[in-house]
């Protein structure tokens, strides 16, 4: 145990020396060596999972030297890991204020703003990071994602393309480009991006479902159906895949298979209002075809369930009119 303690002491000594040399080398003015000591203590506390003590040490370090930006940077890391994104953002913002050349702090500030769904602030932080490192894929991709959340699809596409140019072999980036194109109604471009994503990772169920949805929107029901069934072989409990599979079967005129698919979607996710709505459509079509009133009444009940779960759904008024029409 004595040896272990000595090893830890030696390790901390060298860490202290390294940090001091690093700060001086980076031009960081260390007015009070006490700040460095407190920073080293915080690193040790953090490595021992004593976050509250680490935070206290860093607060004291920042008070000891008010221009000591590394204290705020590490505070941002600790609060981020604790999922306290507000405090993390405040710390990173202060770090960038004290050290405006810190790419790391701007990038991490963008990330925590993104985690906190503060997308406008995330964009500003990411763009500052990109100014410092224009070819950083994470900063460009993050900016694209934040723009996408703001429904600014043009800028989302600009930064998504930049991320793709920097590293074209990331499936996640290609899927993102597909999502942006799909949101713009540029379906063929979306198909191309999703296909590129699948070339990189052929078993990515999220990409398979996204591509299947575009196929549905462009009248390629058979291709969509085949892709969704392939996705479900990989991930049998995928509620979304079953939901869209039900819709594809409806489009293909296979009502019984549509009913089975919607019911499986509901088994997986009990509150799937879209599956209930689709199930109502399937039962109504079958009821009209067979002239069975019981099926029509079942359709009405499924529609009512859909509205109960989500009364503000986009086609809610139309659904209410159909319920009034067929419940008599």
C-alpha cells in the first residue's frame, strides 16, 4: 500500500510539473501557483469519482486566479459528465471568454448547448470552433445538426456536405445528409445519401427505415416493403419499421398483412397513436370491402384510441369527422 501511495504521489508530482509547463508554454499567465495546485487536486478528485470535491477545488482555483481558464474548462467537463448542461455551458463560455483561441472549449460549448436543445447558441459555438479548425469533422457535423434542428435546411446541408467531404466514410454523416434532403423534398438526393450510408454499414436499421420512408413517399411501395422486412430481420422489435410496413402493405392492397403489422407495432409500443390510426384505416377498408359493420366499428374505436393518445395530431379533425360518419 505504501508503494501504491508513493506511486500516486510521484504521478501527481509529474502531473503538476506537466500542467505547469503546459500552461506556461501556452502563454497562460499563472499569477498564483496556488491555482495550479488546486487544479491538480481537482484532477485527482475527479479520477477518484469525487466530483463535488473537484468542483470545489476548481472554484477555489478560479478565485485564486481569475484569468485561469483551465479551471473553467475542467468544470465544463465535470458538469457535462453530470448532465448539468446549464452549469457546463456557463463554465465553457467563461473558458472561451478567457481564452478565445481554445477550440476545445468552443467545441464542447457547442455540444452541451446541443444536449440542452439550445440550438441557436450551439450554432454560434460551433461556428467559432470552425473558425479555429475549419477541417474538424465534429464541429462541422455539429453545426449541421444544430441548423437542422432550427429547420434551416440550407445551412444544415452546407455543413453536412463539409463533414462528408472531410470524411466520406461515416455512415452517420451520410444518413444526416439524407435526412436534410428528405426534409427539403429532394427525394432522389435523399435516396442517394441513404444508399451511400448503407454501403458503409449495410445493417444500419435506422438508415434502412429512413430510406424505406422515402420509397413510400415516391411511390416505390414494393422496394419500401422489402427494405422494411429486411430491417425487421435485423431488429425484430423495431416499432417504427412495423408501423411503416403496415402502411406499405396498405399501399400494396394487402390489408390483412397491414393489420398484422400495425398490431405488432402496438405490441411493441402501446401508445403508438400512428399505428392505431393506420389500424383503423385498414379495418375500415376491410369493412367496406366485406360490408361488415363490426369491422367499421372496430376501425372507429382504433381511431378514437389514436385521438385519445394524441388529440392534437395533424389530421385530427378529419379523423373526428370519419368517426362521426361511421359510428352511427
